[in-house]
């Protein structure tokens, strides 16, 4: 059995997928299995994957990134899970250094690394609000996603206990999972950039409009779960009300009055 199972979900990314795969195969740690989930691609993804007989390929109808990641995990056999988005890259010692961190900190269930950000081929520096904290980060994670799937390694046990990615969310599925993890567990940070996070292309999910409505759905789920402490509950409600107000204002400006009324109502419901 491999120590780490790596899951790459991909959909019509033949133009960049090979680079992601090669960055995994170049890892100094060799104790892993690589699972690539082809989420119904209609481009040359199949031809790319056929060049790598040593990897595990799962093909499915297009169901979205959450279902793709969950499908990969369902056949994974490693003690730890690591995810890599098909437009990102790992530096060669990424797995080695995270495994070392787990061995040196045996109570750890999840950790992530720093990243190098590339936008449209140009390196950029994250803003202050995107600086990654370490430890109990639930309150800070309410405003925006501070954990990157490509930078994470977690125990398989934690993933299973938390319930995996919500397949009803077409986007912000990582934000949702991290809320369910961070209210209970610390997320440790290795303060070394071991991931290259690339963005700015047209098919990037984080470029989709109206992402806050999915974050609102996630906040309602965690608030109504009954799992939060009193302070966490109050923080989550404040974040929910802010996001509802902002999203409703945007709907109102665009003439979507019925939608605006719904989200104004949600803000009042959780007052």
C-alpha cells in the first residue's frame, strides 16, 4: 500500500494536464499512487493519460470537481491524501516535506504549504487578506478560502470522517470542506512555497460569477449543523449576514429583485 494517494481531477485540460502529472512523477518521495479522474473530458485528455501506464485513471461522466475528487478518493489506498488541481504544479520536494512534517508531528491530521502564484504567466504576490495562517483558522476562513487543495495533505481518516467534498456545490466546494474541518482541527502551515498555483485562464472555476452564493450555502450548512461552539456560531452568523447583504446588493443593482429579496431575507433570518 502506498503512503500517499494523490488525486488529480481534470476536465478538458489536455493543454496543461501533462505538466501537472510530470510534477508529481518528479517528486523526490516515491511512496505514492497517482489517480487521475477524467470528469467527462471531450478534448485530448484521454490521449495524454494513455502515455502514462503507471497511473490509475478513472473515467466518468461530467459531474463536477467535487464528484471527481470524491471518486478518486473512493479507490485510494494511501494513509494520506493529497490533491492537485490540473492547472497547478508541485515542486519536487512537496510530498517529502509534508510527510516529514507528519512524522515529526504525529498528532497532525492536515497541513498545507505556501504557494507561488502565477497569473497569466506572470508571478504575483498574494494580498494581505490571502496570507495563510496556521493552527485554528476557522474564524479567518469564514471570509475567504485560505486553504488550497493543491497545497494540502491530510489523513484519509479525517477526510472520511468529515464527509468529503459536497457534490451539490459546483464551486467553493473547498471552502465548504475547510469550514467543516477547521471548526474542529488545526490546519498547520509549512512556511515554504512548494506549489505553483496558476490562474487567469478562462476555464478557472474561481473566475465564475456569483461565487458568494455557494459560500452562503456552506455557511448555512455549518451554522445549522449544531457542531459549532457558541463563539464560532456567532462568527459564522456575522459572516453569513455580511455575505447575504453584499450578494443581495449586487442582485438589486442588476435588476434581479426576487433574488435580492431572498438573500436580504436570509440575512434577517439569521439576525
